């Protein structure tokens, strides 16, 4: 790279110098042509009218004036210059005289450039560089005038750039040869030094590869007393420090991820917990899942503090893997409650909820075998937009989710106990499901914190099959009775629900609607009845 840079720089400098040389030479030729043209007798030039005038007195006079302009080529600066005198007849340029005399008199010249024409037609002085079959030329031209000031010819002063090209080629050749020799010497020295260092460098390289592959703490033995030996000692110290640091940071990261989910950091586009900043946030659609143990207070009152925590942790250990299995992650634990997020689609959340109920059924079998009471849980799901980010202050902060979706899913979980349901989902969640689940319409409610009514549905999958089967078997009749209820036909609705009670006496939702219908039959419904129940509690 260094030698290539030297070559490029030297060549570039030469090109710049050469370019400036050509520019200066062009201006010099134009100036000399402008000075030399008036010294050529235009009157004499007019007397040369035929090829037979070659070497007559008029021709000799013009030839003498040409060489006088060049100081008879006595100077080194003009020894490579040539002069041509053009005479124009009927628009055609003829060589009337030139330095060598090779072309004789009135030799027609076809290789005329624009600057020749400009000198003849407009009286301009100029220069041009061009290439033809005989070489590369740099010329200056100026008009020749007679004693009356009329332009009668064109004076051309030029030089063949072949010599300059030879000089340039020689420069490039010598530069290339010098660089090749330098590179050869440098390479030889490098090979000798590299061979001397190769053994220890291989040891260092192999050791580095072992460290990068996870063999931290590896040491090497280099007996050299020079800088390579110092490098080996430094490597041993570094290797041990890396081992200690990796073990420490791995343990710390694992501990952090138990408190802040990796998925949380991924959504915030942060590599690790140390990259998180106060105010980091993102908005997107997700499904929020709330799960809570029913009657946990009464259960915990019977347990010691140690038993309480053992029970909760054992229960969480059954639920957490199910959530993660379906691409969800636990945002936080709230006592015995779980709040989880599912970023991909609502189907993952509903499938997870169903399998959580199935895991609970298996867990209850374990508890019964140990002589412990069975437990029940309720799960609420809502799919919607939420804001996920970092809140707090400089010394204390945490990840959280802010959204109406969080509030609604929590309220839906709270309704599971009232309706005797294992899983309740919102209408919006149900509309975005791609898979088929066994569901039934439960109610239209206006929960605390929500202005608009929400249709809620029970997902019966995951319940014990005898319970789920009964609910699906009576689903059509149940939803028909609901329509009577929504329309305010309470007596008709109550009769329908009472018939359903005979078929499915364990359905808590049926009992709830019989109580509501009985109340409205006795006390009447509000004047603005629209079938929506406002619930001011969780």
C-alpha cells in the first residue's frame, strides 16, 4: 500500500507538472505566433501564386523571415519548433512555405483545425493541441496581413509532443523500476523478520483463537526476552482478566434478564440493560394477558410466609414456560398475578391461555396427590395498541406498559370469577384471531375506566371436557336467551335461562342472568336500557 501510494503520488505530481508545462507551452506558442506573424511580409506572400514560385526570390524572402523569427534555431528553446505559412485560395488552405521546405509551394493541406479558420476569418490568435496520423501536435496560430491590413495568410508555430511523451514514458519506467527494486528489498527484509517471529506469533494466534472460542484463562509460555516475551506475559494477564470478567458479566446478565425480559430490550432496540435510557419507548399492537389466582387471599391465610412463596413460585414455574413457548414474555408479576405480552398475534395469546388452563389441571392433580386444595385461575385477554417503555427517575426505573389494552385485559380477568369462566377475551381480540376456538358470547359490559361498551366472549377450550362440552352444547340456546336479555325481554329471557339451567346446572353465567332477569322483572329496567351492564368494580 505504501509503495502504491508513492507510485500514485509521484505519477500524479508528474502529471500535474506536465499539464502545467503543456499549458505554459501553449500560451508561449500563441504569443510567439502573435509576435512572429507581423514579421512575415503579407505583400510578398500575395506574390506567391503557383507551385513554380518555389525557391524564387519571393519564396526565399518568406523563408528568411521564418528563420529570423526562430533566430535561425541557434537557441535550445527553439530547436524543436517548426513554422508553416498558409495561403488561402477559394477557402482552401495551401502551404506556401514551411521550415523544412518539404511540401514546396501551394501544397494543399487538409488537416486544418478550427483555430486556423478563426485566425484567417476573425483575425484571432490562439493555440490548440491535436493528434493525427503523424503525431501529437501543439500549435499556435495568428493572422498574416498585407500592408493594407488585409488578412492574406495564417502563421503557424508548433512543436511535436512526441519528445515530451518519450520523457514521460521514461519517467514512468524509471519510477516503476525503482519501486520494484524497493519492494523486492523490503519484501526480503520482511520475510526474514517474519520467519524470526513466526513461531511465537503462531503460539499467540492459536492462543487467541482458543480464548475467542471460549477457553478463557488459557496461558502460554514464551521464553523470548524481547517485546514478544513481554507480549506473552501480557496475554496471560489479559486472558485471566477476560475469564473473570466474562464469568462476572454472564452471571450479571442472566440475573438482569430475570428482572427485565430480553424481549423488552429487543422492542426498545437496546442490546443490553446498560443501554436502556429513561424515556425509551415504542408503540405497537400486542395482546395483553392477565392471569390471577382466585381467592388467593383465603388460600394464603392458611400458609406460612415460606409456604406462601413456595406455593407462588411453584405455580409460576408451571405458567411461565407455557407463555414463552407461544412467543410471549412475562412483563411483570403482581403478587400472585401474571401480566404477559404477546407481540406477534392474538392466536399465540389465546393458545397460551388454553394451555395454561391445561397445565393448571395437571398441577391440581399433583396438589391433590399431596393432600392440598385445588386452585382456580382466571385469564383476561385484549388485543390493542400499547406503549412500552422505561419510566422512573435517575436512581430508580423500570420497564412498564401503558395502554387502555392493559386496563381492559385486567378488567376482563376480573370478570372471569363473576361469569364462572376460565378465559374471557374482548370482541376486538376475537375478531383478529386466525385460528378456530370454541367460544361463546358472554355479555356486553362497560367496565370501569372504559367509555364504550365491550362485547366479551368466553373461550371454553382448556376447561375440563365435561364442563366445556356442556357450554358448547348449550351455546346456541344461551346466546338466543342473551338476545332476549339485550332487547329488554326479561321474562322471556329468564324462562330461556331457566330451561338452560336444567341442562347445565353448573354454568355460573346462567345463574347470573337468572338473577339479573329476576331483578329487572321485579324492579324494571332503566329507561335507556341498551343491554349493557356498567361494572364499577374489577
